[in-house]
C-alpha cells in the first residue's frame, strides 16, 4: 500500500461494521472492531506471556571511543539493537454480533498510543520494549472479507454451521491490525 493510501486510511478511517451482518458479501474490504479471541497462542520470548502477537526490541548501550566536546573521550555512546523479533498466529475478532477469523499473512500491526509497547525491566546497560496482543484486547482489523469452513473452532456448537467470516490481505493489499485497547 502506497503513501497516499496510508494517509487516506489514517485521516479517513472507515466505520466498523457488524460481523453478524456481513455473510455472503465476500470480496469487499471491511473494518471490524472487537475483542481478540485466541484460536491458538504464542509465548513471548521476552516476558513469557501468552498472546496472539508479539513484537519486541532489546538494545544495549555502547560507549563511544570518540572524544565528545564537554564529555571527554568515551563520554558518550549509543543504543544498539541486540535482539528483536515479531510473530503472529491466526485469531478471532469478536464484536458481539459475530466472529471473524483473522488470517494474518501479509499483516501490518499498528497500535494506539495508549496501548503501545511497554518497557520491560532489563539489567544495567540494556533496555527493552514489547508490544503484545493478548486474548481480550480490543483490535480493529481492516481486510478483505471472505468465508471459510472453520472446523477447528472449539467454541462452535455441535450442530452449528462451520462457516466463518474471515478477514485477510487482498492481492497487493495489506491486512491492517490495530491494537486500540488492552483488556
């Protein structure tokens, strides 16, 4: 997605639609807003918390060997990235009227400032931050609407239909997932 598309999406966000009312409307772009329900989960390597998405960054302070005016030789330094990782699994978004399976291939994850990355305690000379999407968190998902047979939905009733609405990346498009609130 280009810069103009990104700016238009940022300034003119679509209105979330009720997932319980979109069956049979596949192939169009839809924005859903709801709570995360885990289909499977990951464990964050940094804090070992269960989640459906994690992204973390670990940095180390490296002293400078260059003389900096006012600080003397080696008085300054820079933070250097020592480790980073990101992972995501399929999950459901439930808006109270229905549930959609989020297929995260080609996803771009963003966050509201209040729900953004949190600092993680580290030893002296290191710092880290981590962004998690956990079950119960509030997300907005913008993607192409589709339907799929989801026989692995453990919360589906015995005689209930297995067809689920899905949100996925379209051709040459990005699936956008935005964390808007923590549980």
